C-alpha cells in the first residue's frame, strides 16, 4: 500500500489496498500507525459488503452497537446506516448523525478508538461533494495550550454526557429524534475522563474535550470550569487545526477518535441523497482496564 499525506497536519490517503480482501497483521499495523500519525485516513475506490466492512473494522477492536438501537443493517447490528433517504415513507438511516463538533463515545466509560465509514451514495451540487466531514487535531491543540493552563489542568477530569449532544440536536437543529428514554439514559450515564489523554499510538498528550459531550471539569469550581471549557472549545476549533474530507463514492474514511474531534457538515437537502455505513471501534485494545 502507498500512504500519501495531505500535508503537515491531519489527513492521508492510502492507495493500492482492497479492504474487501483479508489483510495481513503487518497491513493492519501499518494502517494503525498511519492513523495515529495522520489522525484521518481514507481508502478510495472500495467496494464492500456490510460483512466485509464489519470484518475489516473488527480487527482494530470491539465494535460498538449504538445505544439508540436503530438504523443498523439487517443481520449486522455493528453496521449503522447514516442516510437521509426513505423507503416506503420511512427513513432507512439516521439522517442527522454528528452534525456538530464532538468526539464519539467520550460519553462512555469504554471510549472509542476509531470510526470506519463507507460512502455508498454521496450528494453533489455543481460538481462539488456535499456532506463532507471536518476534523480538528487534538495533538496540536494540546501542544499550543498556554503552559500555565496545562499545569493547572494536569490530572483533572471532565464529565461527559451523551444526553447533552442528543438534546442539542433536538433543540437547535430541529432533529426528529425523540428524547432518550429513561432506559437509554441509564445505559449511558455521565462518565469522567482525563482532560489530557496520553495517546496510545503516538505516546503524546492530546486534549480530550469536545463541545458535544463535555459538561464540567470536576476539580474546578463551576464558574472556573465554565470559563475554561469555553476557552478550550474555542481553542480546539481554530482554523489551523482543521482538515476537511471531501467525500466520493467508494471512499472508506477512518479516523482516530482520541486524537481528533469531528463535525458532519449538513449542507445538503432531503432531496440530495446520502448513504453511508459506519462501524465504531472501541479502544479496548489500548485501555483494557476499562473493559
């Protein structure tokens, strides 16, 4: 395989590899290291069944089954369907997934390592792809923090809550998703994680906070916590940390949830159809004590 970096920051394209075929341990090790180094990698021109997508993703760790327990591929609950399409008047997938800045599974004790998305139908307008995915580099965001703030926050933890993002989508985006049931909320109660994680691939610290799920710095008074989180959220979204993947049909896009935050750009209409299948890889390989 050939790895083509996008530049000095996030992003790389990996050519000359067919993910529908069994890969060697060395291939997986190469991809894993590229993911740690570049944060986001894409594999163009793939043709995958749901089983092949699941099998590829599962080599990196345990696959999560979404707490909403809906819109998964028949027979493959680990493969979630993201789509604005309808069949017989009913949606075939989650139409508004990820439409603001967040880190998947930071709201869970079992945090996520990576997402693996397969683009089947990508909307275009005037020759340009729509529904692109944006990322920010949390290695660089940590490095650029003021030294006094690094020292202040070292060893502190943040509470993350699944319901924060879910209710924001309902309140601000007009999402049709219903409120979480009590049973769903009990399955995903608020959890705490370090403000700074040591990335298990790079060995460097990353800023593990995000606007979607982060609620409170537990060791600070509420007023100070609110002020610091506001600063962190603005800091981590600076343009210098950003990379945008321009989707094409047949892309498999994979990103590191520990070293990046991401946002699905919702710039397409219900008539501009989008269909993506997703697997989410948990970080059980790197943090076995949580599992």
